[in-house]
């Protein structure tokens, strides 16, 4: 059997394999996934994941009931973050700070330009209701596909959560490229959550994504493109006290007094 260290194609974004004793459908799904994201499919055999790792490439494993990404000794698999969902519409009438900042309406079409694991997109999809829709754009093809698979297949504790996840369409593309291709006023709102330079304490669920994510700062031209595309507002998430919003010229902010993050709001009407 070939050594993946020597057989990975130049430019491959990952290795894809299966569990040790896969059924034929898992092997087929692995080959299809590898072809879709520009990765290399490797037969697993009896080898541990560590024996398959080639350089700094992530290893994506098609398991029986989920898809798992292994990188730098950590694992990433889709999970929607149910704690935030439970806080929405609580008995005290409070809403998630993100939803307060966006103020979405039933039936809205919203662009999440930095999809990542999809946690924010799920909250937004729940808020826009059955007639609304969310487009999630993710620059990393590996993260985009893992999130797309999770959103399409995850079975949650409530039908409402599952329906919200199914209302999210995933696009693997640079968000500026996507925005430039959009017609003016084609979304009600555009949302950016750029990856922070250093993780917030307590955000360990995001750590496995960091090597795969885009770390360049949010570009002014992307914000300008979002303003053209959005009918009502553009919202940018930032670490509280960081210069991000100030550097982008955003003055209106939203967020809890004790929150570690704030949301910059740009009205487009």
C-alpha cells in the first residue's frame, strides 16, 4: 500500500479516509468528498490516524455517523452549540446579542460571510423562521464541507433546530469574491465574524479550526461590498476593545455590558 507522505498530490488540502472497517458506502462517500474539496483519498486499512498524517495536512475520517477532522493532535466534528439555542427566547424575554444586533425579521435572506462551524448561522436561521434563509460563505474548503455535511445530517433534540440547520446553504468561497458577484440589495443583511488573532478563554471548541481558518483581517473592500449588497444593515463581530470596528469606521455598536465581544452595526437604509 502506498505511503500517503509520498503520494499526496501537490496542492491537496487534506487526506480523506474511513474508519478501520468501513462499509462500501463509507468508502464511496470518502472518495466523493476527496474529489469535491481537492483532497487525496487514502485506504485506511488497520493503521491509526497518526500513521496516515502527512506533513501538516488535516486527516478527514468518514465514520459511521459523522465526519471527523484530525489536525495537530486535535479533532473537529460538527456540533451546533445547543446552549446558545436554549438561551434564545428564554423566560426573561432576552435574546442572543447577535440576534439583537442583526434584528432579523421573519422571511429575511441573510448572508453569513464567515460561516466557520455554523453556530451563528443556526441562530440566524432560527430567527428568520420557516420562510427565511441563510447563505453561509466559508473560505476554507475543508471547513465548508464539514459544516455542510453536519448541517444536512445532524439530528438535534428538536424539530425546530433541525429545520433551522436545513435552511442554511453553504458556499465554499472567499467572501469578497462572493460579495462582488452579488447584485446590489440582494440580501437583507450581511454578517461578518472574522477569526480573532488569539482565542477567547473558554472557546476551545474553535481551536481545532484555527489552522484551517483564514486569519487575515476583515478587508475594508469586503465591508464596502457588503454595504452595497445589504438592504438593511451590515453587522461585524469584534473582540470588545479591539481596534477592528474603529479601523473600519464603525461607530454604532451592540452587545452586553459584560460581554467579551461587541457587534458593530452599519445601517444601509
